[in-house]
């Protein structure tokens, strides 16, 4: 089982390298719970649409992953994404540790952790340097990310029902 789960995580990141959101989403269960410092917690369609949005908008994107580990019910990986942050045109190199819960051959929980202050310094420049560590700016980043997700979903006609 650990080999199958390691292969599942590897398949997810290989799809991400190709910016193939549908192949990424195929690795998720319908009740997926995703979390990271920018988007907070997203469930189901919101998590899937986040990947669709990010892969569609990706500019100057590269991804490397390593240290993929798994057992019968969980897994982890390290990955680094480099891209242009669309709102500012600034280059971001985001170093991320991922943890997964796997059920019935699919990822049902995906938690990405990274330094939000480091991310904000790269993505936002001076405001991120000065205020990126504050809850005020971090909450604003989360609100903007969620607002962007909802706008994308409206464009696609896929806004989930509450």
C-alpha cells in the first residue's frame, strides 16, 4: 500500500509540473480538505477549482519535488514552485512541505505548509517586507486569494452551493 500511495503523490506532482489540473484533481477524493497559509482551508470543489485556477494562470512556472514518503494511510513530500505572482509580476520561489491523508487510493486531506511572511516578501515586495508578518496583511492575503477563487469560479460557472 505504501508504494501505491507514494505513486499517487508522485502522480499528483508530475501532473502539477505539467500544469494538468484535471490529473491533479483525479488524485483527490470528492470530500478533499486542502489547507495552506494563503487559501486557508478549502473543501471539495473549492480545493479542486483552486488548482484549476492556479494552473490556468501560471506564468514562468517550474516545480521540483522530492522526498516523497507514504505509508498505508498518509504521506508527505517536499516541493518548490517558482512562478510570477500575477498581481505584482514579481518572482516567487515557494518552498513547501506537504502532508497527506490517503483513503481508498485517493488523497482526502492535503496540508501545505510554508512561511507566509517569506512568501509575502517575494510576492508583494516592500509591503510584504514591512507588514507580511502581521495578522492584518496575512488576513488580507487570504481574503484576496479567496476572492480570486470565487471570481474564477464565477467565470467558469462553477460556484459551489453553500
